């Protein structure tokens, strides 16, 4: 199902509601203050390298044997290895 905001009918009805020549004016500079974002980006090559190493060495099965409930321990250790590998890049 299409998003109604992207259809031609919505654009036409929206433009009819706005007065002719209406333009929003920016009253403050939005980039005046730098705001830290919580998004974390990781290079995919490091993620693929760590996962390939875990598979090649059989670490997924080894670490998962220590824990039965919740998030698999191999996943937690994999993320810690990825995080520590990308900390050098920052």
C-alpha cells in the first residue's frame, strides 16, 4: 500500500491549502550547536572479518555452550570484538 503523503492527490490538496507565495522562514540557525547523536556506525569490513574468524575457528558453538538462556554469549563476545576493533579507528 502506498504512503498517502506521496500520492499526487495529497500534493494537490496540500498545495491548495497553502496560500500563494507562502514560504517558511528560518528564524534560528539549527546547526549553531553541535548535538551528539547516539547512532553508531561500524565499517562492514570489520564486522565481516570478525564473523568470518568466529565461523572459521568454531567460536560460535564454543561460547554458546557456556550459556543457555537469553542472548547467546557468542553474539555478545562478537560485538565486543567488533567494538574493540573499531575503537582504533576513532
